[in-house]
C-alpha cells in the first residue's frame, strides 16, 4: 500500500496539468531579463500583493536572504522571534552572507509582543550594540504549528517600525494558508512590509520556486544579490510556469488541507498518549506532543506501518497536510497512530 507522507508540504509532486503547463511555457534567459514566463509570473504575483515588482528565485531561503542583504549593512542586526525560519533553518546565512546578527525574541507561537520589540531596539548612538535595521515576521509560523500572525499584531509592529524608521520583512512562505484561513486579502497582509517572500513549492505544490516582492528600486538592488548568491537561472520559465499554475489553481484548495489537519488533530487528541494544542491547529500543520514516549521511536514504529512523519524535538512530531493527502489517507493516518499506540500499551 502507498505510504502516507506527512513530513512536509514540500514533498508534493507536480500534477499532470502543471506538467503540461511547464511543457508549453515560452522561455528566454531570465538572467538577461527576457524570459516571458518569468516576467508574467513576477508581474501577476506582485499585483496580487500590491507591490511594484517581484523577483523569482529558486528557494524561500534565498528569497529571505536576498531580502536581508538588500535591507541591511554588515554589523547591523535583525529582530525576529526565536522560532523564526531565518534563525533556525537557514544555515546561519545572515551572518555568512550579510554580516548581520540575528537577535531572536521569545514569543508565543511566533506572535511577537510589540512592546518587547520596542524595548529591544538598538541604535547606532551606542558603540556597544549592533544597531537594529530590520524587523522580520513569519506568517504562517512553521515552528508555531502553522499559526497565523494576527493582522492587529502586525499593525502594531508597523507603527513601531515607522516611529524608528525601520524596515520590515515578511517571510510569507505559507502566507497563502493565512489568507485562505482568514479571508484577509494578500495585499492587506503585504502592505505593512517593505519586502515579502512567498513560496510556491510548499502548499501550492510547485516543484521549485519562491518570489521576493517589493518596490521597483528594492527589487533592482535585490537582482544583484540574487546573482551573487548563485540564484540566476536561465530558462527559468519552465519553473515559473509551474509556479503560475500553482498560483492560479491551488490557493483555494488549501482549505482541504486545513480541514484534514483539524480532523486529524481532533482524532489524535482523543488518544491518552498524545497531546495536541487544538487552538494552535489553524492551518495545515499539526504539532503532536507526548509525555512518556520518544518521538524518534514512535516515528520508526509509524514508518513500519506506512506513515512517514518527522520529529521536531525529542517529544514532538510534526504532521503537515498537502494536496496529496485526501480523506482516505487522513483516515488511514489516524488508524496507523491508533494501531501503533495500542501495540505499545
């Protein structure tokens, strides 16, 4: 029987219609700026987010890091929450590539306290400190369990950024999930940030690709850093066509992933060996906690029954729902958990 893969929404394969769109895509040379499919995608996505321009890049990490490089100077710092992707999962790139330090602040599920941000700002009038140059927000928040950063929270942080003339960057790898869950328009989320990173290869199901969005002048500067970081692609239109298909056809269907995640979480929460904070199950990610079991041991037992899932700590598993997980697979995943846990007791 086919395995059920809940490791991430990055494991999706292109659909037949997406592959057909890729084959038919007109292409040029994106480094030279004449790939028509890339140009069309950048314009279309930028317009949807209310930004002047977009820059197609291979990965979300590159998008975030190009943004940081464009916003900052060596010796400055970036404020984010302690669970942020740029701090935990991007290989120390801000230090290596931009010469800046990340200063993480403690938060609840990635939702930063605006007052804590204000208290922790640093300025260049004190030679002991790296001055704050950028505030970063991740929405939805991966380590928070796919939680949505409330718009009111973002607005308060924007007020502080304006007061101290600081820029803001949105890691919106899964902003589509927040948009679908709240029905808040994408341009409303984006308007509070000088730059926005979005990803096509997670919930939207494209094989490769992210985009950095901002003003025309910002994106012109970012193009140089994309090239320096090795992100210049030639006939990138084939990948842009997949991303465009995902952008046009796979946003609204994210509701199905959210429904599967909530149902899965509610059923697993009935098992005494597991604990799930249901208020945190807001989109397509479920964090599964256990008091007396080893996450790595449980992972191996689940794998033996056909369920692939990853630990994110010694006592926590993360399940991520995506376009290849239907009703039947969701039910089967629940049954596998039930079977494995009953065999342990």
